């Protein structure tokens, strides 16, 4: 099963900014997004539900790791939908 990725305005801006300021991290994010399209259960993603960001309308928010055990490691926050086999990327951000 292949997922189609959609990006929030904030996530798109974050990705564009990374491309300009940190090419190495940008490539890591692209690799993670590629894994998310094809295999959300890939062990390196460490995908899990992020309860503290649940939406008021009941959307479950998930977190995927871009990096692990790295200072200011990047994370991708996302949810399923709207539509079958669609993932909406909400944020691409450093984990503080």
C-alpha cells in the first residue's frame, strides 16, 4: 500500500527552509517521507501516536522520527486523511 503525502502550510515552509539552510537534514527528512509513503511500520520511523496533540475533532496525531539520539533531532507530526491512503504532514520540527 502506498500513501500519498499532503503538507500543511507550516510543514511545507519548514521543508523549504531546511532545503535552504541545512541540506544534510533536508535529505534525512526526504528519506523519512519516502519511508512514510511506503512503510509506516519501518523500525527507523519509531511511529507512534502523540496523545498530547490530539485534535478537537478526534484526529489522532502521530509522530515519526527523522533522527534519533541526536541533539535537536527532527520529528514529523502527521495524521491520516482526508481520504483513503492519504497522510497529512502537519509539522516538520526539531525535538527539543
